[in-house]
C-alpha cells in the first residue's frame, strides 16, 4: 500500500467530494479556485491512484426499515492455519468464515481484530426478531464460530464516512 502525496488543493478537493460526491467538476473547481480542466485532472489522478475508491449514495437505515444496529464480536475455534502461519490461509477456518461473511447481507462491515475476539461485525437488521434469526440460522451455525458477544446501538452520537484529511 503506497501512500500518495496530497497537496493542499488535493485535500480540499477530497474534503469537498466527501461532503457531496454529486457536485459537478465545475462546482468543485470553483470551490478550490481552479479552472475545470486542472481540477478534473486532479480528480482523475486521485481516482486512478485509488484514493477515491467509488461514489455512492448513503442510505438512512431507519428509513428503509433497518432500525437495529448491532456490533458482534466473533471468536473462532482456530486462530491460524495448520502450519502455524498467522495470516489467513486459503483452507483455514478464518478464511472460510471471511468468505461466508461476504454472502451475509445483514453484515455491512467485517474486520479481523486483535485481542480476544477474531472478528468484529457491524450488522444492520429490521428488529430483534430479525437479529435473532440471523444469529441462530446463520452466524451460530457456521462451523468455525466458537463464541459471539453482541452489543446494540442505543443512540447515534456521530456517524460519518468522511476520513480526516490531515
């Protein structure tokens, strides 16, 4: 993972696009005091370098009926492959779990973690019944899952997709 050099103008462009990815190139150019052509070249360079991964619409989970947010810590039976390597091995329980998670629509984020648990899942579901069905029929039925600990969001204090541009 190579880090790309970002100057002050690149950072301004990124901040503007993180706030509103639907702005036209003309609008972005005006906000950063550039003409449209050099602004577009900068945006294209940031896209090609992978700094800008994609443009998306962010949905309100409550308004589409996914009002329960859970964070689930998952511990698996084994932590490494048979040869003792710490990275995920193609035939390891960790890899099998990671491949399974990719097919579970309720899981919107999954991270391999340090500490006593192996993975942290962010799960959006309709309600507690939906969560219970997901746990009993999907997560707890996975052969590598040894233990889970769930926490539920009670109140949203801060939620952003914008990364700090220091």
